[in-house]
C-alpha cells in the first residue's frame, strides 16, 4: 500500500508552527501496520495544494490531507480537491444541523463563514466531527487513466486542529482503512530507549552482534536526542515478530541498565511507575531547571500518588528559607556547588517527608558562567533513606536543551537508584 | 527562487520523532526573504531519498536536505546524492583531522565508522561542523538537460542533530544563499499573537476592515493553538512594508488588549519583560500545572531578575504547610476551589515577599472529576499589593493541553494586570 500524507498550511511553510500532525499520523499508521512512503507540506495556496495532490494521485493508493477545512478564507482544501476531482460542492443538511447544535450549546451565534463547512463534495463520505465544526471528508478518485492497472486513490481530508483530527482519525478513518486495506504483511517493531551513551558507542556495542539478523532483513535505526538515544528494531514478513524479539534480547544483553524503556514509556513515566510499584514518594527542589522536572513528572497521569511536591528556588534566599540550605554553605561554595545541591536535596526530603528528593542547581546560561564554573555546569543530588548520591555535569547546550539534558540526568539518577534498590 | 526542503529519516516516517527541522529552517529562510515552496519527508532508504531528490531537481533552484550524514549504517544521504549526481566520494584530510581533534579533546577513540564522515563528494563544498563530526556539503548539480533554460540546482546537505544543523546553517549556508540568490522582491510579514478569542471571532472582527488591503495583495492567515491564535499579515513587492504596517494597525485597533505580542515574543517573554521594566517580582504556586508555569517563565533568559521562586504543591498537606492555606478552607471548599486558590496566592506572595503571586489549582484529569467540579475545572488567583484577582475556567482538554491552556490563562491574567497598572 502506497500511503502519502499532505499537510497544508502556510503557517507550516513560514515556520510559525511545528508539524505535529506528521508525527501523530505516522505513529498511528505504523501501529496499524502501514508504512508511510512520503510526507509533503505545502502552503495554503490553491496552486500548491493542487500540485501536491496531483503528484500524490500518480503514486499513492491512500492520500491523507490535513488542514484547510476550517471557516476562514485561507481554508481552501475542500474547494481545491473538489475542483480537481470534478465534484460539485453541495450543502449537507446533517452537517449544517450539527454546526447549529454546536453553537447553540455554547450560546454563540452561527457565523456565515462557519456555514461553509457544511458544503461537501458530491459523492463524498462525511466524517462527523465530535468536538468541532469542520467535518472530515473522503473521496474515491476516479480510476487514473495513466495507470489503469492500479486501484483508484482514496483521498481522506481531515481538519487541522489536533483535538478534532485525533479522535476523527482513530474512530472513523483507522477502521475504514483496516477494512479496505488489510495490512499486506506482518510488521513488527520495537523501540528501546537508552540514556547515558552516544549513538556511535551504541552502534559499536550492538551492530556486530545484530549483523546476522540485519542481513536477514532486520531494520536497525538510531535516533539521537538530547540525553536520549532510541534504538529502533523492525522487520516485515512471517518471521518479523521473532526476529525483532531476538534482536531486542541481544541489545538488552549488550546495553543492560542503559536501557530505560523497551516500549514507548518516557523516562518520567518509568520513574513514576517504579515509585508507584514501591509505594515510595518523591520531592523535587529545582534551581536551574526552573520547574521542568516537576512538569515532566506531573505530565504522567497518576503522578499525584507518588509526587508530594516541589520547589523552584531560583534565589539564594529561597534556597535558605524554604529548603534550609545553610547560608554558610552558599557563602563558602556558591549556589552552584555540590554542597548546595546536597543541602537542597536533604532539605526537600526532610520538609516533605519523602522517600526520595531530587535537587539540581546549575547555570543554564546564556550568562552567569565563570572560568571555574562555565555555563552548563550542573550539580545533581538525590537524597534517600540510605544517604546521598551526587553527580556533576557540564551540559554544553542552549537554555532549553540544558534543561532537557539536566532533567534526563536527574531522572536517570533516580531510576538507577530505584532499580538497584530492587536487588 | 524555488526552494525545497527534504528531511530524511525513518524515525520521522515512523512517527518516532517530531520534525523540528522543518519549522526551524522554514523560519530562517522566511526571515532571509525566501519562500519555501515545498517540504518533503522520506525514510532512510536509498530509493526514497533518490526519488525525492530527483523530483526536487526537476523543480527547485535550491534543495536543502537534512539528515543521513552521521556515522551509523542508516546514514545514506551522502552516498545516495553523490551517486545520483555522478560524483566520487574522496577522503578529505582536513575533515578527518577535525574529527580526530574532536575525539582527542574528549579523550575518546575515533571509531572506524566515524571516519566515513570524512568522505566527501568530488567538487563539493565542505561546511565545517563546529560542534560535531559530520560536515555539511554543498554540490552544484550539472545543468538539467530537461530544462536547460533554468539555472542548475544547488544541493545543500546538512547534518540532522539540531545543535549541529543550526549554527552551520546560520553561519555558513545563510550567507552563501544571500550572496548567490539575493531575494527577488521585498517581503514583509508581521505576526500578531492573541489570547482569549477564537479564530472565527477574530476573523469576524477584522476581515471586513482588511478587505481592501487583501484585495491589493495582503496575505491574511490565522493559526489557532491551545489558548492562542496567531494572525499573520504578509505581502510582497515595493509597497509590502507599508501595507503590512497599515494592516497591523487596523488589527490592533479592532482587537486591542487581546493582542499580547506584535512580534515573535511568547506570552512568558512578554510577562518577564513587563516585570523587568517595572522592577517587580513574581512568585508562583502551582497545583494542577505541576511546575509548567514556572518552567515557561524560567525558559526566558533573564527571568532570574524577576522570578523569586515557586512551589509545586500537589498534596493538600503541602498547600497547608508551605503556603499556609488554612486546613478549614480545604475542608470546607476542597483543594480545587476559589478560596484555596486565593489562599495559595496570598501565601506565596507573603512567603516570597513578591509583588505578584500567581496560584492555580484544578483537575488536570483524566481522573479526579466530579459532577460539581468536572475534569478541566481550574481556579486561578493573582495576589497583588492592591488585592486579589480571581478567575474560574473549565478547560476541556487532555492532560498536557489542559496545562497549556491553564498556563496561558494564568500568564494572561498577570499580563492584563501589569498593562492596566500602567495607566
């Protein structure tokens, strides 16, 4: 099955917006057993949309187009595709009634422009929108005279806002695709997530051991991010599941505790799960990460059972008053120092009565560095019932990536402590 | 100038990774005065990269390809493009020496696979990598026999890791493009950011007033995100600057204080700037947003001058002990209530001696809702020297978007208070 995504939106071409649709749809389609062959983004002009759809019609069996179904004048997808496929737009009474109900429930008037969303291409399938006003649309293109042996392309148009697109795809498009195009071959894939090792180093450790499997069709990929490398193992065909399982075993044997997830879990999800299993609690005291570690922990549903609370102590005074860091320690060693990190962690653990307390203090930059403590310097401390664990890093990154790298190291320190206390 | 981006990476097609390169490069190119006509993503297979580059060669004057220059076996861009353009790969001594220096400085051995990055296509321009090992490459394709009137395409290959790509593009590629292809026409654009109004409502208020300008070539676009709508005004040609300026004036007149930025500033940047101008300080007490508001504030460089500190008080006990919320208030009204939000803000302001304290308490979900207080319920309080400002919202979103929407409302409450205290 040749599958292509077209994301429309001038805001994408101007770089105003991140294209999160691509990731989300690719992930869903992969999970359903399909491969996305190609993804294209074009601006909101009729010509660009037309050219992209024409090119896709020559290749793809299924074309998923996102965006441009809304009420404003820069929403042109519906019109352009209807014209390209020679379909008239007609008013759909059911859609119009749904739009009117949507606004009535919110006590707002139906604007004239909003009604344009009730115009649908003749013969198209309407996908009701459960959370917004723009319905999705599906049209089966006429057979392509240039490649008559091929099946006609199926054009799926979905609204741009993620909270409308996601449920519409999951509840309506996915089942339809599964029915119309049962995945041709078994596809198996597995992602192992690591932290603490570089990409080359990981390949050096595992590629040789996986060579016989890669020769037999195992696909091995790496993706490096700040503080994290993903190893992607995938295969197609009847032996896919077995092959991927064998490969995962080899990687786990070679990399051991550097692997923090063998599924899709984030590092914070793993940490919350481990704490939940042990019925243990966590407090966090942050200086340079400014609340980011607490934010990641509280992104995990169920975090409230293990996370007691946190401080963002940006000033020296806050470190002293709220965490009980002795003034002399800051005076003697500075706010960015191992003794301060230790005192922050111990203070946080004591104050909250938590099993574990993580503390970080460092220099996020771009200013504030010195020769002895350059921008990027960070001290991490983890206070536990058994004592304190300390770590010192220099994370050479810009402000945001510095926070990311530091949070990874802090969460990993906690994870390593949790898994080793198992034994 | 016809400009196309090709992002390679199977991790992108599998949805493992967000394509942040597209946004970053599109933003840079727009700022340089270019329009990106098309962006394509393909997997790491030789065939897919080849097909994408071939298609681009038929249309584009400049093709920027990202990814696939690294050391691992799934890095194929260099090889595929060299083969496609009929160039041999030769060992570049300067690049090899740079790689060896890079590893020597880190006390790590040069792996054999890493040396592949010193192979460069004959006749290509090498772009040294200041922070990593893979150099960028530029090749001028031979004139296209199918369109001899056109100039030959310029192929720019850049490494995938953002921290290598960004400085390489800014320091080496941008100046080269500007020299070789001076932007053909004046391009002016302006983004006005709003919060508190929906997209249709904004269009209803401004589209009529802008009609004569849009008829004369003004491009008007909208981009709705959680808690934020961007209005994009742009034009080309000699009158572009004036036209966009006029349009911005009209929009500002119609929407007034709903506009929080007339440039690229984020809401948190605006808030930090306003506080800095007034030499005033901020404390934050967060329950349901779990540190996200503090994280956003501390993403702004210079935040330490105005942000004193914050609490993430997830438990009732933490709200009482650290913020001094009276037990009776929580008992009588619940942790998610207006009186609790008020007491949190007042406690935070008192404890930190801050000019302003923001507090939020709510139910992020997916569990924890009741009929009286459904998932999404949030109370926001802002304590100031003049008294307290309160806000109650129900944000119907998933956990992450709930945090986003709530943070927008809290920061906007603070911004509105800051700008009205001006007068």
